[in-house]
């Protein structure tokens, strides 16, 4: 019962504190800078915030596996309400899981060493939850979902590195004040900053042995830089992993065929088919998907032809050299078990468009079959 009482006091004090040791601007900065180093600047604009409802729902389902089933409904409700779901602030904005943002493996107290402030060094939920999100990123279905898992994990990882969340029983507002100061520095574009305040600790119990204590605490830009430096190799280890086959359809096409196939794609979407476009450089990690459509034959530019060449027989390749010729080819189990690859191609661009139009009902039947 004594142990349970201590846990109750800790829970109350934690819930009175902020979810994250870093403010929203700092969390976004850590996420965005890490993503830029690993996936490039364009990945930020492409993926954050993510607009695809099905992918956002998948992230909500993952939250159940990582955090527990109670968190999934909150996430799904936010998505249904078109809430701006930013991966770096999802924990604070949606999950609100204060108890998961602490890491007591290190204690930054310079004197005293009070156990009721330092916590159990084996109790490090922020680090543990971060690792679970990074594990989810390993089996992501696409680039943007992987980046979301990575940035959600990064928000927990960054808290595990913060001295402000390596202690408990903070009884004044120093954490809020410090993080607000840091956020202002980040928002103002400062690269060399620090923020600190005298923090007071009190476990709320009476008696001389439980008297309050205080220590000046804070953070500087060097901590944030170290967090980003530690996150980059984690992201790099995820970058080139194959994507887990998803329920949608990967469409490999060059920029010309992609632009001309709008009507065909709209038809498939109207029938409930989720589509994700990929160029040849992206396709190597997406080719294990259960359903793949390739637009273009062996002479298709931008690297698509080399992929098409692995699908087409010599006879069909010869036929595609004839003026006005178009075709649909289906091949199973090319890169993964139970996979179906559908190729639509023609001698010229307009012939590939014709192949799409003439075979759209057959394609739909294959995708749903």
C-alpha cells in the first residue's frame, strides 16, 4: 500500500506537468532537421502534415500496439475531425501520455541524490516507447508513414535526453518556463541559446527527511544538437528498408505516363482502390507490395523500362515496337508471394493511355481478385 501511495503521488505530479520536456516548436525542429538529414528537404513538404486519411488511420492503429488500446480511439477521433496531425506533437496534442515522457536512467542532481527526485534508473518509459515507434517504422508501408513513425518516436527520444524529464516531483513552473524560453529561441532562428531556472522539488510529504530541495536546471542548444545527431543514424538505418506490403496499389510510372493516366487513376479511386505513385528510384523498396501497376514498356524512360523488362516476354517486347500497339500483361509472384503485377504499355504515350482505358475493368477485377 505504501508503494501504491507513492505511485499515486508521482502520477498526480506528472499529470500536472507538461507532456513533453520540449515545446511544440522545438519538437518540430528536432523532427524536421532529423528528417532533412536522412530523407532530404523535400520529404518535409511531401509528408508533413500527412493528408492521406487511410495512412493516418494506420498510424492510429499502431498507437494501440505501442501505447495501448485506449489511445487508438483518441487518435482516430482527431483524424476524423481533420485535426492537423503533426507527428512531432501527436503525443502532446492527441495521446497526452505524460507518464511516458520520463527517463530516470540518469539523474542530473549535482548534490543530495534524493531517490524521491531521481526515480528508479530502470524506469525509462520515454526511451522504451521511442524504440517501439522506431520498430513500427521498420515495417511501414510507405515513405510518409515511416517518417511519421520516426518523428513520433523522436519526440519520446528527445524527452529521454532532457535533464528536465530525468527528475520528478518538480513543484514549481520551471519546466514550462524553460521550454517556453527554448521555443522562443528556436522560433527566432537562434542557433546558440540556453535557458535555465531554479527548480523546486517537493514530494508533498511531511517531515524533515522529506523537506523540499531546489537546483538550477536548464538546457542549451548543444542538447538539441546532440539529440538530432543521435537521431540521424537511427533514421538512416530505416531509410532503405523495404516497405511492408500494404493494402493499396503501387503505381510505377515515368512523369509523362503518370500525367496522362489521370482519368484511369480516377476511375480506380472511384471504385475504392488506394493508389500510391512511385518513380523508379523509389520503387526498389516498394516493389514487394501485393498489388503493383506498371505504366510503360521496356523503352519507357526514367528507369521504368528496366523494371518493365523483367515483366515482359521477348514476344511482347517485340510487339510493343509496332506502331499503335498496346497491351495489358499480368504476372504473379514477381517480388513477393501472392503478389500480382499488372503492366499496361503501348508503342507511344497515347497507346499506353489507350491500354489503360481499354483494360480498366480488367485491371479492377485483377486488383480485387
